[in-house]
């Protein structure tokens, strides 16, 4: 039996309670001595967090042949997205909170390349992402599978190359880990990464999901990629789909406001509500 495309597998995972371990939605900060404000709406807090990540960024280039990433968690949201003419908008990059930590993913390895970072929009986005996932101005950074160490050092960060597999001991040496996820297929490494995020760590990861079948000798992303399977409780994942036609999309415009319906759970919920609500259990 041929494995399901990961985009469909992700939607089916919703019925299995994916993302149920996530924390509650953010609340508006209250003044000292006052009553805490009501929880921010998803649109409000997503725009606020996206504004932090996109600060100083007007656009980033289309690099390589990127694919879209999947979003469905209650604390997951698109960061960079675009739509081909007449087609639904897709996310190139997305971010999420999970437990005490944060994750951001890009749909192509080139978005973690020093040659493509530079001093323009992509470089600014990367530095903002480091601060956002690390939740501090100058986090300690571990780098695996990318050439960003010298670039980050030049920008005033302390970055080190990570050796060996992803393990609890090595991950906990850093506030932020930046990694090329293409070859991180061991489920144990994926689980270590998830636990690191849950405990308060930040990860920025990139891979070309549609190319995994080629780079892995015919294996399916939805089955054989340990890191991608492990991070699914965050409500984010890489997909095996292509997208972002080079003839149509050459730049991705940075926008604080983006369609919430790119989050699959929000889209399904809206559809169900429009149809009269979710089915109720049979009391018999």
C-alpha cells in the first residue's frame, strides 16, 4: 500500500488529537494590580508574534524550489506565505509555541544558508527568528548541517557547531538550535528535539520535503523521517508537496496579517461551524 501524501496524513492526524499537549493561547499583559485581560483572539496574538519575526523585513527571495509547510496547531501560524494566481495561499515558513519552547520551519534548506542570508530581508528574518525562538536577545546557538556559524558570529551571536546526533545533553547546551533537517531521520533524534522544545528550547529547521523521496532512496516522508514525525505535536510539519511556481513567485512579501485559514484546524472548524457544528456523539 502506497503511503498517504503527508499533507493528507496531517489532516487525518487532527482526528487523533494532534497538538493536544500544547499550552493555552496567550493573554494580553495586565498592568500591575489590575485584573488580567481576556485571552487575545487568534488573529490578535498571531499578528503580534508575526510582527516580531518580520520586523524590518519587506520581502525575501524565492530560493531553490521550495515546498509548503503544514500548519494545524492551536499555537501554530504562518510567517511567510504566497499564492499562485487563482490558487489557495500556502506557507513557506511557519512558527509555533509548544510547551515552554518555540519552533520555526522553512520549506527549503537554502533559507538557512549564509550565502543567502546577507544583510537584506532574509538575513534580518533569520536574526529575528533566532531571537523569537530563543525568547531572548542574545541566545546561545548550536548549528547543525548549515554554514551559519561565521555569519552569526559576525552579527554578534555566540554560535557553535554541533557534532554527533541530537541528544538531550548536547541540545541543552544551547538556547537555540539551527539545523538542516533533511538527513535527521532517526526517531530518537526527533524525539530529543521535541522534548528540547517542550522544555523551553528553540529550534529553527529547514528541509526540502518534496525531495526527501529522492535523497532517501525512495522512502516516504510521512513514514521514514523521524524528525518530521516527532515535531507533529507542535502543529507544524514539512510536506512532500511542491509549490511556489518560479514563473509566478520570485519574491515573498512580508505581511503581518495573513489568512488564518492556512491553519488546517481553523479551516476545518470554520467549515464545520458553517455546516451547523461538529457531529454530536450518539448517546446510545
